[in-house]
């Protein structure tokens, strides 16, 4: 049987016409495109770019000259720095142990140093997504127990050190770490309670959140330090550090609760209906479907709350707790090294910046990893 030859002319005319890919416009990609979109996208942005550049030209050379070129790195006493036009980093070299560790016994300062390493290690391990499993809980229990043993001592041949002698950066990290670790689950429970259909639970959560958010942290610290002991039975006392930690946890939990509630309200109604259609109980749908999506949405504001809480730990100075800020003030009281407050506050500001910036960058990385459709 003879088959008709294909009509090659018709096949050629009906075949889709393809053309070689063209390069993107030069003004829209690369460094030029980034500058066009971010620095010169409008007349106002162009004006602000030139104004910012002018301010940087004025400030950056003077800053480098003060901090590096004309700075004094070593001196035996403060009077040797009074004639120096730049910074006196010799003050930091002389007082860094007092600033970092406060009044902790000098010969035992390796213990708070090791405690800081353990706390930072726990935070880094918790940030690693492969560690997000049940083993993270015993890791924290062991790590925090080791920190407590190192700081207090009294066992394993370690000298006992009262927490009234704790200070500096280890105390700031302890307050921030315990505050974040305990305020977060407490805040999640408050957020779920505020959206509860049970009137009693909802009312209690609403009253707590609005009451705590309506007062500054300083007032809570004063209440915990001055007023709380007046309501305790005679002979019963609560450690000052513990009272301050409780106040920080209560304050941060209220803000975490409102942040998480915003994420819960952003979940589409269809997610709840889908969970109900699968026959899941309230706690199953909350744990497996609703809460993971809500927390993913509110990662940026949650991290903002944590950063603010880390910085707010400096407020414990008003009740006499020797944190990093008070340790810097104590270093400035030495008559031989007075007049170098700028160097001291620049030093502790750099420490706060390192921790806060690390949290911010981690949150951005985590947000990119978990982005599954909520980004606008």
C-alpha cells in the first residue's frame, strides 16, 4: 500500500517559530539595575541618595580617624590618653574583664566565659533546622544545667559564687536566653487562649495581655523588686535575679502573644475547614496545621520582639543588677580611668549590635527557607 508523502511545506508553515533568547536590558540587571531600582527610582530617592552620600563623606573619614588613625591602643593610666585626639582603646584593654564579667571573682572568670560559650552554642544548635526534633529539649536541659553549675559552683570542686556577684555579658545572655526560651511558649499559649471560644479563658488572656502591654517594663521591674516582697509571707524571699527574670518573661510573653495572634488571624478559613474535614481534634489541627503556618508568617515581627527584649535586659540596672551596662558604668568610676565613657559605650554597643544583627540575619535566612507562598 502506498502512503501519501507528508506535506513538508504545510508542516514547515505550521511549526512554531522560535527565536534566539535576547539579553536583558543593561539598565535592569546587575549593579546598574540594582542602583536604578533602589537608589535612583524617583526624584525623592535620588535626592536622599545624594544627601546620604554627602553625610557619609563627612562622617566616615572623621570616624575612622578617631577610632583608628589617632587612637591610642596602650597606656598604663588614663592621663596618658588625655592629650590624644582619637579614642583611648587602652581603657577597654585595661577594663574589659570588669565590663564583660562584672564583679565575678577574678580568678574564676573562666567559668562565666565557658558559660557564654555554652549559651551561644545552644542558640546556634537551635538555629540549625536538623536539630528541630525531640533531642533539642534534653540538649537544652543539659546545657542550662551545666551553665548553672558553672555560674553557681559549690559542687565538683568549684567555689560557690552568689548570683549577686554575677554581672556583665554572661548575666545579660542568661536573662535574654531564659527570657526568650520561656516567654515564647507562654506567649503562644496566651495567643491561643485569646482566640479561644471559652469566655473565661479568653477573658483571662485578654486582661493579662492588655494589662502587661499597657505598662512599661521599668514599672514591672520596680514591682518585682520593691512591691512583690511586701506581699510574700514573712520569712519567704525570692531572689532579686529571679524576680527580674520573671518580670522580663511576663512582659515579653504579652508581646509575643499579640504577634502570634496576628499570625493566627492571617490563616485562611479554609485551613480550619480542611482540618475539620480530616477529623482532627482542636489540638491536632493547632499543632500540625494552624500553628506552624502562623509562626512562619510572623517570623519577622517575632524576631523584632526578641531583639527588643535582648536590648531591654539593660533596664535591670535600675534595680541594681550588674548587667553589661552597669558593668561599663562601674569601669568608669576608677579615678585613674575617668573620662572615657564614649569608648566604653561604643564597646558595649558593638556587643549588642553583633548579637542583634546575628538574630536579624538568621530570621531573614529562615524566612527565605520557609517561604512557600505568603510572600507578596
